[in-house]
């Protein structure tokens, strides 16, 4: 039986020829189109990268830092205490928390007072700018406006009322290292006067007379001017305070110290 061969019509042959002629052209053009699209995607305007970096990374970080420093400037702050002038209440190296809204509200990064709702009370530990050179200090409020302050042989008098001194508990005394205690022969007491009490370190008797101008054990009397406060360190032997540079104006106050948060064994409220 003769083999049967499929016969293609002339129309079919012409269609196949047209398809064969155009197919390679289409396939060859496709890669060029994709390459053109990729090149267009890679050709980003020079400023676009920086705009995206600013929008996605720099701007959020800048806003976060601005908020953080605004909070530290006007609401609350934390500081490292560099000296021992407030021993044994606060020791050098302690990290303290400062409530900057305790007395007033200041415009961020300035000392401009936007509002004021309270004043420091006697016995509170405060942070302020020194009237002598602007150094940021931490001391205790001893005298209010109008008070008369005097020291006589380590005894504090507020408006003529003598302070009462009682033994300080051992736990508070033990915050001072034994080596330091032996070196300075510290004398510890709890001082109570005019409605507040706090621990202090008294000045030991001098072995040599340094002169009356350097003897911090006897000082005053002085009357605190209006709008000012008399500040002293709890470490009466090693504190540069209102006995040296005078009273502190109200506008110099930064905030109230309300806690020590580090190190862990020193965590406490003030």
C-alpha cells in the first residue's frame, strides 16, 4: 500500500513562512527590551539616594535625638556625681535622677522659665548652676529666703534654732570605704533641724590651726536674701558651697534629685 503523505496547502505554507520570518525578530528584540528596562531602573537620579537616606534613616534618628534631649533638658535628666561633697547621702560615681519639673517648666535647651508652680523646700537635694562659675552642682537646701544661717563648732543654727545630732546608723556609715574613713577620721551624725533630718559627715578637729578664714566649722550668721537659697553639702569637710560663694538665686535651680539608680547597692530615694 503506497505511503500516504500529508499534503500542505499553499496557504498553510505561506503562513508558516511568515511565522518563521517574524519569530526570530520578536525573540531577539525581547532581551533588548528587558535590558533597556533594567538600565532605566539603574539610572537613578543622583539626589534620590540621599533623599531616601534622609527620609528612611537620618530624619527618624534626628527626631528621636531631638525628643530625647528635649526631655533631658526640660522634664527629667540623669547625671553622674563627680565628687564626694554629698557623702554619705550621695557618693562620687553615683547615678542620680533629676526631676526638672519639680519646681517649674523651662523652654528646652534654655533657662527661660515658661511656668513656675513650686519652690524648693528645706532639706531637699537639688541640682543648680553655681553662682560663682556656672558649674552644675548638687547640694542640699539648708536655708530658705529670709532664713538666718549660722555654724558654731560644727553645730548648725537655722533662725537661732540649734540642730540636734544623733548617731548615724551603721549601714549609712558603711557606704564610705574603710581606707577613706581611716584617712580622714570622719565623724558621722544625723542632723535634725527646722523639720528635716539627714545624714552628715562632720569636720574633724584640725591638728594645725589653718586660720579662721579656712575654718568651715564656724561660719556666719548670714540672712538669705529674697529669691535665694543657702546650699550646703552633707560632707561638711569637703564641700564647696554657700559658705564660699554665697546664696543661689532661684533662677539657677535646675531640678530636684529624687533617686539614686546606680550602682544597684546604692539605689535609694532622696
